[in-house]
C-alpha cells in the first residue's frame, strides 16, 4: 500500500513539474517578445542537425537488426520451387530496401539542406510533368516485373504435375489432417461427400461404400425407416417443434437416398480399384527426397490452409472443391537436422487459417526419407490400404439393392 501511494505522489509531482515548465516557457517567450509560432534560426538549425543524427541512428539500427537476425529468418528452402520463391522474395526485399534508403535519405537530407534561412523565401514549385511521369512509370514498371514473376512462380506450383509425380491427398477437418496416398496405380480413388460414414470418413467411392451409404441412410439408427416409424407411431406423442424437425430431416434424407441410388446406377465398378489400393495415413506424412509430388486438398467443414513452411508451399483447403499444388522435397529430415544443428528438428504441415478453438494444434509431422527408406516404408503399408483398414471383410459380391419406386435413374 505504501509503495502505491509513493508511486502516485511521484506521478502527481511529475505532472505539476511539467505544468510549471510549460508555464516558465510561456513567460520567457513573453519576455523575449516572441510568439509561440515564431521559431528562431538557432532552433531551426538545431532541428536540422538532429534530423541528420536521427537518420544515422535509424539506419544503424536497421542494419544491426538485419545482420543480427538474418535476412528474413526463413531458413534454407527444402524444396526445388522453394529456392525459386526465395530468390523472388529476396528480389522484393532488395527493391524494398533500396527504396527505403532512397526515400528516407531524401527526406532527412532535404530537411537539413533546405532549413529555413533568414531572408530566404520558399520557391513555389507546383507541378512538373517529367517528375510526375518518373514517379508513376518507374514504380509501375517495377511492380509489373514483380507481379509477372510472381504469377509465373504460382502457375508453376499449381499447374499440371508430371505423370510420374506421386499423387497424395490431404484431407482437412477440425482439427487434424489425413493423408491419402494413391497406391500402386498412382491414381487417387474418386469421392463424394454423400458417402461419408464412420468407416469411410474420406467419402471414397466404390460399389461397397455406395451400398453402405444407402443401407445407413435407410436402416441406420437415424435412418429413413426409423424416422418414418416414429412419425407414424400413434403411441408416440411428439410436440409440433420435434415433429417439424423430424419431417424436415426425413425430407432431406429422402432426397439424398434418391441421389445415392442414382449414383449407384451410374457407378462403374471398374474404378473401384483406384480407391481400394489408396493408403490412409494419420499423424505423419512421409515423403521421398527428390521425388515430384502433386498434393490435392479437400476440407470437410471450414476453410483451412495447408502450410509447409520449409517447402515454401501453402494452399487453402475449401469445402466443396479440390485445390492442389506440387513440389519436390530436396533435403531429407536427417540432412536438415545436420544443417540446422538440431537433432529434434522435424518438418511440419500446419493450418494457416484460424479455423476454430483448437486451430493451434492442427499440425501433422512431415518426414522426408531417402529413396531406399521410403520404399521400405511403402512396402510396409501395402497391407494398410483403404480396403484393408475399412472393408477387409468384403469378399463376396454385394447383394443388389432395389431402388425405390420414385427414384429417378439417370443412364450412363
């Protein structure tokens, strides 16, 4: 309590002292018979010199921070296109730094050089076409070069990957990532959100998953038959609000079941193999050094952003659409640990969009392996395909499911 009182007294006394100093300055100005708006030549020259001193200290601080903490703090790029992006970013930094020094030097030097002098009048210089053209055309040309180079890099990162590129899908949801490797055929299986079930969270499309979705929609604990039974049961008293909700749910599911039957009629079971051999991987994403990768991105719920900081790659994952980019990792995890002198270093995939309360923990470890180790790891995953993990019991042909009478069947 005593320390707080002393602190309050010091603050009050400081304010009183400051007020008295201002009062003394006002009285001295009156004694000199000079208005507050009138600045002496001595004061003008002092401020001009202080401007130069401030400029020198300002530049010294900037240079010190650049030398002490690095150019940008990004570290070495670990992918092929990452080096190109770093070059482009360094070019931007050079241009920005040059403009920073040029404009600030002109600002402070002109303040010093053209300080007010006794008897000198300011020169009225309202317009100059050459200057206007200069500071319009030059910045526009520089920006055009930066934008063109940026678009070129973006198109290269998001364009069609080579045929031999390994296809991987990254599926995002609050708050984790799931990787799906394309398997031995290097083709990712097709998907449809209407097929999402507990045993098919990625909504992959096969004859069996379509039948499972139809069965769950019709006979599940919250399926169509259960809803119809409750709505038609005269022994169950439903309040109007509950009945309205159940009827709306039933109507929605009846529309979905018709779409599922249409999907089944159009489905070609020859494409089932594309999904069956896909490898589902949680927790850790394993990549092979010096191999081209094409990443496809999906989101189950909200917009996320797949960010690989060390590979200089980032792409939004958007519900209802597939996005993609490609890159080639060039430094293994072991080699990067040596380069960084950090035995605990790991590459990481993180979400770079604030996607909810647990956004901070939406990460996935990324391990880049030498080719021999990657092949060994992939060999060990041959029994961990989508079919092995979720539909291992599927062997005999699935029984035909008759479509409802009111279902519209679309021909192939």
